[in-house]
């Protein structure tokens, strides 16, 4: 399974109200570092299928959500658990660091 696509329309249902932890990758299509992260995010989505929702939110297409979470730089990853942001990191991260965030 590939990562989910989060939007303003489905963010509350898919992320905030999720019964599973959720990793959200805030990105933009024009962002070079975001493109570097894409295969890592997709790989993690496959490895954690059924345990953690992993998805992407395009900040250009969904500025309301980006503003709500004060996204100033991309890529930004936010890990949500029980509807609340638990961990946040900005910039390119190695896969092992992302896995560490999920497992903490």
C-alpha cells in the first residue's frame, strides 16, 4: 500500500479522529527535499500498514491545514497519536530516525 493523501476535506476524519497513530508528511510538488523524502515515506507506509497511517498533505493545495499546524518549512513530518501532535521534525530525515519517532 502506498501512503494516503490527506486534504482539508479528510484531515479531521483521517488524522485527528483516527484510532491509529498517523504520520503526516507536509510537502509541496516543487520541493526538492520533499522529493528526496517521498520514497522513504512510501516505504514506511508499506512497512507499517495496519499499524500506523502514513500519508502526505500538499501545503500548496491545503494551506488551511498547513497554517493550522504552523508549517513554515517543508518537508515537515508530524506524528499524531490520539488526535494530538506528538512529535514534529523539519527537513530531510533518514528512515531510521522516522522509525524511531514512530516507535517512541
